[in-house]
C-alpha cells in the first residue's frame, strides 16, 4: 500500500496514489515483454532478411554503417519521400551545371536509399555523360579550366561510383552494363567494355542485346578478332532473330579481316539496311 | 439473507460483460467524430502529391519513374498512418473527458476496456479507409502512367532496327512489373499494422497523460525510439560489455524494425502468406500487450 | 422457511451511501483536501432527493462516487443493493453530468441512438424509445438538428433523455438547471416531477435552492464536504417551537379574540402571515454555522470557496 503520511489516520483507506506503483508494474511488464519477444524477434528478422524483405546492411566501415543505419531506422517509411526531394534537388543543380552539388545531392539520395541501385547508375551517368559533356562543349566553362582534364576527371568519377556499388549488388547486371557503356563510349576501351558486358551476362535486369554487345566490343578489341568472330558467328547461327544489321555488318567485317574462306562466309545483307551502331534501349536522355 | 433484495429487476436482462456490439458502437462514433474533424483533407494533399509525382518527368528510366510514384505514395501513406494513429488517439480521449461525454458513456453499462477498444478500433477504421483510398488512388495513377510509358518506350525502341522484338518485350515487361501489383496490398497491410501498434501504444500513453500535446510528443518519441534504438544497441554492443546495460534497458522500448518490411515489398519483394501471418501476429501481440496495460492504468482512473 | 417469507421484501433503496469519503491529494503541495467527508444518506426508491450546497462543497464528487466514476477513499455506496462497479447497477442508473456537451456533430436522434446502443438496445425497440424520449423532453422538432445548434436548455433536455434511454430506475442529475433560463428550468422541473410520477428515483444536486424546494421529497445540505442537515423538506423547514394556524375567511373579530386568548395563555403571537422559514434561510444558517465551526476547529488545510451571496 502506498503511504499516506499527510492525511490524518481517520481518512486512511484505499491507496490514494496508485500511479507510482502502476507505473512500475507497467515498466516491469514492458521489460518482460521485451525480454520474451526477443526469442521470436531475432530469428524473424533473420528470416525476413533472408527472404529479401528487410534491408540487410552491407558490410562497411562502422562510421558509414552507423550513419546509414540511423537514417534507415529513424526515417523509416519517410525515406522515399526524402529521397525524391534529394533527387529533385540534384536535378535542379544539374540544370545549372553545378556538378559538385549534383554529386552531393545524389550522395544524400543514396544515403537515404542505399538499397536502390538505380541511384548509383544515375550518379555515374551524371558524372560520365553530363558533367563530361559540359566540360567538352559548354561556353560557360571559365577560361583557364583544363577542359580535357576535367572531362577525364568526371568520367573516372562515374566509373569509380559504379565500382564502389557493384560489390554491394552482386546480382544486378545494370551497374555492370552502365560501366561497360562508359568504357565503350567515353573511354573508348572496347576490350575492357567487352569484358564488363560479359560480367553482366546472366544477371538480373540484363536483356538479350547485351549478349551481342559483348561481341561488338570484342570485335573492336585489337587482337581479339578471332574470338569476336567465333562469338558473333555463333550468335548468327542461332537463327533469324539475331540477324540484325550491326551483327551482320560486324561479322562481314571480321570475315574480311580474318580472311575466312568465302564458302564459310554468311550471305550478303539486303543492301538498303544501314549498318547501325548499337543503341541502348530504355535510356531516355533528357 | 434475503436474496430478492439484491436481484436485478426481473424484466431487465443482465447486460453482457463483453459486447462486440458496444465496441462497434463506440468505434463508429469515434470514426464519425474524427471524420468530422476534417481528417480526410489529408487525402487531398496526398492526391496532389501523387499526381504531382506522376508528372515529374526529370527522372531517368521508365521503371524508375514508376518506382518513384510507388515510393512516394507509400511513403506518404506510411507517414499518414502512424502519425494519424498517434495524434488522433491522443486527441480523442481527452476530448471526451473535456466534454464530459466520457462520464455519460462510462455511467452506462459499458466496461472501461470496451471504451478503450472502441477508441482504438475507431481510429483504425479511419486509417483503414484512408489507406484504402490512397492505395486506390496510387494504383490508378500508377497504371495510367504505366500505360503512357509503355507506349512511349515501344515507339522509341521500335525506331531502332538493331533491337529484336524479344528485347522490346523484355523491356516492356520490365516496365510493366513496376506498375500496380497485388503485393502492394500486403505493403499497405503492414503499414496499417504499424499504425495499429502505434495507436495501442498511444492509448497506453494517454492513460498516463493529462494533455493531448504531451501524449503526441511522447507517442512520436516512442515511435522514433522504436525505430532507432536497435541501431544504437547494435553499435554500442560492438564496443563490448561496457554498455550491456543499454541493451538491457532497451528491452522496455518496442522494436519496430520488422515493420520496415513494407519498403522492400513496395520496391519489389513479395512476402509469402505465412510471413504476412507471422508479422500480423507479431503486431497483434504488441497491440494486446499495450492495450492490456492501458486498461490496467485506465481501469480505476478518476476523472 | 421462516415466517418472514410471507411478507413481500421491501425494495432496496435506490442509493445507500455509508460514510462516503473522498480525499484529494493536492497537486503541488503535500496537503490534501477532504472533498466529501463521511457522508451518509439514503435515497429511497421512488423518491426525489436533492443535495444542496454552494459551489465546491462536494456535490459533484458525491455523485461521481455514487456512479462509480471515482472510488471512495472510505465508505461504501450501493445502488439498488448492488455495488456500482457492477454493470447491472449501471444499467439502472441514468446520469446527466454538470454542463454536458455531447458529440456536436450528432443530431438529437443520433445522440439517443448512440447511448441506446451502448445500453444494448437495438432495432425497432430502440427506434420507438427514441421517439418516446424526444416526445417526453419536447425535442421532436429538433430531432434531426445537430447538437451544435442546440440551446443550453435543449442540451440539458437531450441530456436528460440520454440518461433515461435504457429506462433506468434511478437518475442522477448534476445541476440540471444550471445556466438554463427560467422557462427552460421550469420545463426541466416538470420533467423531474413526471419521472417521480412514473416511480423513478431521482438524485439531483443544485445550488439553486428554490428549484430543489419545488421538486424534492427530501434534501440534504452539504457544505465543505459534510452533510449538515438531512430530512424531508417539511420537517426541515418547519420551526419546532412554533405553530401555525391557518384560517380561512376569518373575521377581524375572530382574530382579535384569538389574540386575546393567546395573551391570556402567556404565549407570543409572532406574526400573522406566513411563518415558515424558507429553504434559503435554512441553507444560509447552515453555511454560517459551518463557517463558524471551521474557524473554531481550523480543521481542513484547503480553503473552501465562499458561499454564494444571498
Ligand atoms: N479531481 C479532483 N482533484 C482535486 N480536487 C478536486 C477534484 N474534483 C473536485 N475537487 C475539489 O473538491 C471540491 C468539491 O468539488 P465538487 O464536488 O465539484 O463541488 P460542487 O459540485 O459541489 O461544486 C472542490 O474544492 C474541488 O476543487
Ligand atoms: Mg458541481
């Protein structure tokens, strides 16, 4: 019973302030509940992570891990909204070609949604294409800036972001595909591009054309002509569906270069089809 | 002694100790009470947000546009649900006390636990209806936008002679997968479960509190702690045994980490029915514990 | 079986309060206040009982103790022989709190439906009951209007109807006419009298004595938490060492004869007119006596609010 020291004895009756006692009981029950539910909670969390239903935090340095985890935990379901805000801010900075700011806002977006690999691709794309193009062509670049050097710096940044992201998403092919594209188009390194496209094959999000891209890049790689020919010829032989203008063009070029006997060569393409370079579907360059 | 003196009136049936009908009556009254407070104006804000997002065209791929619409609408639903659960629950009981409506209700044959349950289910009813409306709205917007994006992408891809029809189909399928999908119902359900736990927790807080503002602040703090403390405990427990007391004390606070499952579902994962059932049971246990404690506190509260 | 079983048992009293006591600890100091101090009283079945006392004297607290909205610090209270924590007891009680507000967005009929459902009424019987009650409290014209647009008097009446919805055998009314204009309070008083005719016990409290006087069979005077006087209205207001002779058509000659006789017998003729004290007078006497007691004893640490000006 709660003491009632200030009240004359004639009024002593039921405990007058059960609040303290009840609060203690409630804390005790909550604690017990916390202790007991752990036995359910911990394996459940492990199972949910296994089923890709909860964010499993990739191994990183403790500082980043804590920073990310805290954001993940505290913002909870708000993160998509905040991420959209950060991303729109990045787009805003892109319009005024403030590349450091674009980088910063994408950094925040990624901090908010580390599990969304698309943000990593966006960031790399901004660096390697947009920032690079700016230093290549814009009249607003101050004189005295070494345009060529900046172009290389930003391209390399794009590649570095992808290299950092690829181990975090070992099953996603899009990141490798993006990297291969930068190697192909901006670094003009068909050998590395071919190798990277090849790594992407069979991973999630990789569509059929990537298989052909491996061959196209191999075909450009000095010293790999024979390998490229075998690769592309195999695709050609798979059937009508692969008889695409670029593929035919490349095979014919390699046939001439490797001096393949006429009898083994593929038939001539219809003359009115242009030999196009590959295009990347799904990529909407604004 | 003379029993007849103590018998209730013969023509009056003894009221049931526990009656779902009474709880429903109280819940329905709470529902209309909240609706009258113009809570559904939030839906207008939501509609503006979702339509706005669907027209923002600054993003990268079609898939990404759709996943952004999904992410923002579910983010808004999530925010609405738990915040509404806290604020509405915190407001509804003190208002009854202030208006003395509580006296008239409790002087009827209504057990106090039924009053609490009526408020709890009334708040949940509003959240359920609101979430349903938001889900419908975002579904419509998603499908509408998806149709537009598929048409655009098809035209764009068909211009390129180097792309096989199979590739085009693959691309369109990828876009299609990002539209509305029945799994989004399960995400909304988990958002509702978390709101239910928060409403139950707020009922517990409000049986202590004397003001709505205090209840709201404590409720929000409760939520943030429920989402944040796991990280703190993990972080400090890496440091060794020195901070074990923290993990020990943290058992008092809830762990809402499991309710983050909705994010992955919105992003594309699917939860098996038994997983959903387990999470539902998990939330149910939380609700029962908090409501029982709230009842314990409320049972002899004086007004 | 005993012989007494042949006589029908007398019905249990509507309210039986024994030594009811409520002690409130003071919020910011170590003191306490005794809001209700060992109050015992009985409200018999079918009786209208009025509790009168100035503001802050413990009337509302007594009612909450009777209704079980508060637990007494000491003492017990029974309603029709049942403890008030018993749901059966609560279905026998209708309560109209002081200055009630109901859900403003509901109409009169919806309000009654809500409370009726809480009491387990459903369907046609509920519908009929709502009609009856609206007729009883004369609010049929306002049936479908929202309470937000009701006047104070109408709110008190819908509150009374709400209290009656499950046909309780006891209604507890806290200041039923407070803030209501004279016509409105007249209507409420008439309603209370109708309830009495129907055999419903009424326990009401007021600081407006005149109204209590008109409707109550018995009154209790409460001041500073103590029940000072209690009893049937006639007894309380009668002056014991005085006698009233009421004559009709008395000629002046008869009156002078009586005067002479009185003088001859050695008694005093005090007045010719209305010799009764009013409840108001009695009430103020009690308040003054209570204040004198308090001054001499210095008992309670808390200051009571002053009595109302006459
Ligand atoms: N919940 C409470 N806590 C502390 N004091 C209270 C409480 N309720 C009433 N009181 C005090 O008890 C006394 C009696 O109040 P009340 O019964 O409302 O008086 P009445 O209805 O006669 O005006 C008042 O002085 C009031 O301040
Ligand atoms: Mg009062």
